[in-house]
C-alpha cells in the first residue's frame, strides 16, 4: 500500500535499490529528497562502502537468492543492472551472457511490489546488443510488469548535467500506467561550451586524505606516458621499443586526460592501459581523482583494495547525473498524485555544479 497524497509528506518518496554498488545512484536520489529504505549488492567491498557512507539498510548477497517477500514495498525501485555483457568496449554476449539476464531481478521485484515508478540504468551498448533484440526484449518485460508501465528510454550524456566526464548511459524510466503520466527527461544544464573540465574537477584534490594514494607503475609505463601528450593515447608513442601493437586499437588505451575538457568515460576494470591517466604527471589517476570525475563528495570514503575501489567508482552512476533524473521523477510523481499540471519551469532542472 502506498500513502495517499493527503497523507504523504510533500515530495517524500521511498526507494528500494537493486545492484546498488557503492551507492552512486542512491546518493543522487537521497540528495533529491528520496528516502532509501532498502538496498542490495553482492560485492562485499561495495556494501561496506555503501554502509559507511549512506546507511546500514544495504543487504549483502546475491539478489537472486533473496525472496521477494523479504524486500519491503516502496514508491520507487532503482537499479543499475550489471552492464558487462552489454558493453561496447569489449566483445559482448548481451542477453546470452552470464550477467545479461540479471535485469530480470528488477523485473520480478517491480512485478511483485508494483511501485509508482522505477529507474533502470545501463551502458549505451545495451541499445545494439544482440542486433537490437536485447533492448526490445528488456523494454517488453519492463512495460508489462503487473498492470504495466509507461516507459521512457533515453541516452544521457552526464556531461550535459555538470558531470566532468563524457559518460553516456541508457536510462529506462517507467511510471505506472494508472497514474496517467509519462516521464520527460530533464533538460540539460550544460553544453559543450560550458562543460565542467578536468581542471575544474581536480581543484584542490591533492589535499583530500582519503583514497588518494598513487599507484606504483613500471618504468616502461612511465616512459610510455611521457611520450603521450595530454588528450592523446598510445598512438602518439614513437619510440619503437615502447610502441604498442594492439589487436583492438581502443582509443582509451594509455589515453591521457585533457585538462580543458571533461574526462572520457572512467571504466571499472581492465589492465593494459585502461586506468585513466593524468594530463600532466606520467601516472594513472588516484581513486580520489576518479571519484571527483564521478562527482562523489570528498568525504565519501571508499573501502577495499586499490583495484576494488577503482571498480566501485567506475561501476557507479555519478550522483550528479542521477540527481536531475530523481528531481524530475519526484516532480512528475507528485503532479500525478495531486492531479496538478507541471509548469514548463518545473520541468527544467537546476544546475548542481
């Protein structure tokens, strides 16, 4: 049962979160005024980070082993279901992959709880996985949960909302059909002319005491980086003893940041030059620098080893990217429940940068 508009505090909606990771999306929703009632992830280090920074309502374990009746009801369900099998970076099995069908945990939970709305996030590669069949199947399953949901499928570039990173993600937002409204994506607050740059994001970052240790690298790697100008990648290496010959010439390999632009997408895993590299110093970024690019607050402390923390940060939804979606959803739900019409100004988000 959901509270009626008369009984509900203005704009206070409860949330349950699946595939929560370290809590990037949850933090964005919390900043927008949502109340996170329950969360889940399978990764121990991610759960510890979440517990210490957001709350002890996170349950550690495989979501497929948790009976749906042990998950509380909520107004909104959110989740960034695992994306590895849909990534455009590596070969992608899509729905045939081991992790490709984990979105069904979201579907089952939505069907059982019938929330007012849900938000599901994944990589842009979801749109073309299995020659487009994956997204059609996923949309069909989400659309027909229980009484059904009106869906909005939108590709967000989070740089358009003040995130100092060109990070494109597919976000599927569903609103229960009986509410009679459709989610309209928030209008961007930034454009290429005023994107937040790496230099702006890194201001004062060296003073942060948490997760700021520098990674030890081989001298060969350091020598390679010294040959790569900022904004360029391994292709700039001219020394034949250092030059790389890759089977897949990926642009992110040993790519250095450009201080005057947003960062390229921060990734969670991978060796071979995928750690994201400083624009000036010949080294990989620290995890705190990665956290800045992902818009985590400086007092948000990550737990686990260096590689585990990198994974948590790279897998996360930037809180500053989640917040305008959360704000827009809150306005849309409140207008539906109170039968009021949103004015155009209410459909435009504020800048949070």
